[in-house]
């Protein structure tokens, strides 16, 4: 007999709408939402002020937090919808910081070793929803939400992240739903939201 509780996750670049869609779907399906710890993150503001100094600290914080979250999912009895996955930290954000010279090779190798150990104890989500957006869409969304610490995000940083997201998704082997957000407004347009929910419905029908 299949487990009734499932793990749904939403992936996507900064500004793609992960938190918003997580909130909407959690309410619609009565799922338990789990959000990225941004406001209480002790490193996030320092990181955007000085990426090279704080990159390793930030990535270790996220890795630990998301590993603990995934372990919690495994033991729970409710269906979880998660804002961002541990895989994005390991395959996108940390490698990108290393490639940009913002994380030393020593720190990156230490990070990779830790993730490799953790990865033996976790399972991928039952469904991954990837929100795909171009840089202008992401920048517009970032500006609209007006978080002070995001004022210093560079366009080349977002572009590099997007390239890594696409590379990761192209090799992702588990259950996946890709949603292009460039021409969607699922916050204000009920028709757009209904289209997304219909796609999600089609994917989760076989899960439960």
C-alpha cells in the first residue's frame, strides 16, 4: 500500500514565484507548506553585501536546514509542499558561487562531501514543479516584492543561475512538471492559476 503522505516541491530561480505558488497550492489542496527560511536567516543580508566572505556559511546553513526539513517530511503523516529543494543548493547555488570565484575550492569540496553524505539519507520529491522564467520576468518580480537585501543582486548572477537550473532540469530523472511563468500571472489572473492547478492535478492524480 502506497504512503498517503507525499512530498511536493517547487523549484525555480530567485523571483520565479516559488513562495507564492507554494502558498496557493497549500491552501487549495490543504497541504502543509514549508518555506525557505529567508527572514530569519542569519547570513542572507551579509551574503548579499559580501558574497565571497559569506557564501560558504550561507550554503551550509541552507543545506542543514533543508536536510532537517526533508527528514521531518519522511516521518510525517501529512502531504508537504516545499519552497525550494536541497538539490538546488547542491547543484545550482553552491557550484555557481564556486564558478564565480565567490567560494573557494577548499570550501566547495567540503560542501560537496557533506552533501554527498546527506544525499544517502534523502529521497527526491514525489513531484517537482519547476517554475521557468527569463531574466526580465525574474527581475520584475524581485523589484515588485522589494526585499532590501535583494537590491544588490547582479544580473549576471541571475543569468548564471538560470543556466544551471536549465542544465539540472534537463537531466532530472524523477516526476517533473515544468511551468513557464513569462506570460503567466497566477496571482491576479484566475484563468492562469486555474491552468496551473489543472496541470498539477494531472500530475498528482497518480500519486495518491
